[in-house]
C-alpha cells in the first residue's frame, strides 16, 4: 500500500485564458499538511476543486484517497437544525457517530435544535466544520476553513487539523491567514509568474 | 445501507418541506386557481367544461408539476449540500430517487388526491373520477422523474425556468396524451386498458433510467 494520500502529475489548469497553474506535482503523505497560498483569483479554490473531483477541466492526473471537501459553500441545509444536518451527513457517508458529542466539540452545544437559518455566519460555519469529525476520510481538502470564525473558532480548526495530522491523516488547505499548525509544504500560486 | 440512505434523504426532504410550506403549496394553489379561472371564463356552462375537463386537469397538473420541479435541486445547489451528495453518496442515485419521491408526494400524489374536487368543479361525471385518479397516480411519477432530469441539468443556471420547460415538455407529451385519452374513452364507454398499460410502462421505464440520468446531470451541474 502506498503511503501517498494525494498525488498529482503535471497538473495544469487554464481558466478564461489565464493559466492558473501548470506542471504541478504534489505528493502528500500521511501526517503531512500542504498549505496553498496566493492572492484572490490565483486559483486556490479551483485547485482544490480539481483535486476533489468537482472541476473536470484540467490536464494531468490526480490520484487521491477518499477525501472530504469543505468548500466555500457550507454544505448544510439552512432549513434544518444542526442535528438534522449532521444526521443526514452521517447517512451520506455511512458513518455512525454521536452527533451531540460532535456538536459539543465544535462549540455548538445547546444549539442542536435551532434551525440553521437562525444561527450566525460563524455558527453555521461551525456546523459545517462538524462534518470533519463525522467523515472518516483520511484526506481533508479545506478551502478557507478560518473564514467567519472568531478566535476560539480558529483555534478549534487548528486543533482539529493537528489532531487529524497526528492520527496519520493528510490536509490540503487553501488559506489567507497563517495556520498555526506544523505545515509540511507550502505552495504559492499566482502573483509574480 | 441503500435503504437507509433512501430514508434519511426522504426524511430530510419532508422536514425541509414542512419548514417551507408555502413552497410546497404553491403548485397546488396554482392548479386550483387556474381551474377556477377556467370555470369562471366559460360562464359555468357544464357542457363545455365537461368536454374539456380532462384536458384542463391534465395540462394544469403538468404545468404545476413543472413549477415545483424548478426548485427541486435549487436550494441544495446553493447551500453546497448537492456537492456533498454527489461526492459522497454511494450509490448516488438512491438519495436522488428519494428527493424525487418526496417531490412527487407533494405534487403528483397531492394532485391525485385532490383531483376529484377539481373534477367536480369542472362538472366531470362522478363515474369518470376513478379513471381520472388512476391515470394521475400512474402518470405523475413519470412527470416527476423525467422532469427531475431537466431540473438537474438546469440547476446551475440563474434562470433555467424556460429552458426547463423546453427540455421537459416534449417528454411529457406522451403521458399527457395517454392520460387524457383514457378519461375521454371512459366517458364514451370504451375500455381504457391500453392507455393505463402505456402509462404504467412509461412510469416503469422512467423509474429505472431517470435516477441515473439525474445523478449524472447533477454531477455536470456541480462541476464548475
């Protein structure tokens, strides 16, 4: 069994006549964290979507294990409560976990039965983050995981990432803010090319 | 496993509908408003209304169903749950089928149950009402299933309404023809077995193929 969770070979993507990235070789093993940085519009999200299998318009090859994708869209239904959303997500991933414990971990204890529409942006984000604790994918693809979160929330995200890395998972994360975890590789997109 | 996936998705849809009732009631409201307009416009002449009642009911069921289909995947597309569904659900057509089934409960099934009322407003003889209900309950699942393919293809577009109609209405035509002609023939005392079998066949084919097509179409829609 190969230890590589994510491998890309000669990944290249063009969008609207601009080359976002070319000849990209990524190799990410267990316990490794790759952070991709770059100005707005440099292709961070597109790269993550390529890798996640949500953007087919690229050249090259991507090989990835079962992955969890946390994008700009939260992936929670605002008409449902936090608990109902996570219950649905459990069904989707085929996992069984203790939803109340998961919600407590992301600091949403006491809000289990509130319809997500009534929660603040940061709280909705936290419900979205709870997905990280439910899905047992070894590869995490995170697009701006710190958006809309307060300091405690950001600490929560870095804590989750550290734990995941410590248990042999891999993290591929696009971010503008510095991430307070042991970053193994940094990839810079766009800018001065 | 697949069954559990179906029920979880089905339950989720029902809860969503329960929290946004007006969305679910709109198509039914539209159907009954339009039917009363027909009744008013003909001056309440029973003979004319009776002749056209099957056509009016079926056409309105068709349009009302399309109205509710437009929103079938819209919310999920916008909040990102559709991405998760496409990426994670295994097999992916199961939750898709559950979504369509839930949509049908609030369109086709509800319209079938209310059809006798519509029939009475339009002076349809009560002996024909059972046939009306049978054609509706056999034909409307196909409407939802085929329409969902169009809805899945157009969900990524800002204003997909007209395109959805152009895509889907031609597929609805056979169902409309068999549905109406069954009721007409029943009125003339001719056996309606052929039309009923045709409606069943169309629904069976749709339920076999449509969920797979919808899943493929959704994948195309979220890949951007």
